[in-house]
C-alpha cells in the first residue's frame, strides 16, 4: 500500500492522525497471481490472497487480535478475504477453508 495523504487534527483533548493509503498495488498483485501463478505451493501451502502488512495491521487492530495470536490472525484473514469487500485480494483457489 502506498500512503497518499496524512492529516493531523484535534478533537477536544485528542490529537488524530489520519493516514490514507492506495491499495491498488495489492489488487494488481492479486490479479497477476490469479492469472499467472499457480495457487499451490507444495503439499500444504496454498496462495489464498495478497494482503499488505499495513492492511493486516489494521485488520488485527480492528479485531483486537495480537500478532502473537496465530489462530486469531488466521481467523481474521479468513473472515476478511471471504468478505465481498476484499474479494479482489483473493487468489483463484476454490477449495474449502
């Protein structure tokens, strides 16, 4: 993701920093992977989608999940990739989650 703007303002006693990012790079990478790369990487690794670490950080923060919670992270990623809002980030794998 590429940062395209940053706004700093105050609301009462709080200082708010709003970052705006462009996610087109992630969408293009996912589209390329669907067209060119196979979804299978060995016996137990499958390409499910492309998620930038910045986006994953936001998702985990929204869900209240820590980076050390592996199962929680997997559930957040699964839920978000299956959500229609983020469908463009998914790979082409049609198997069962």
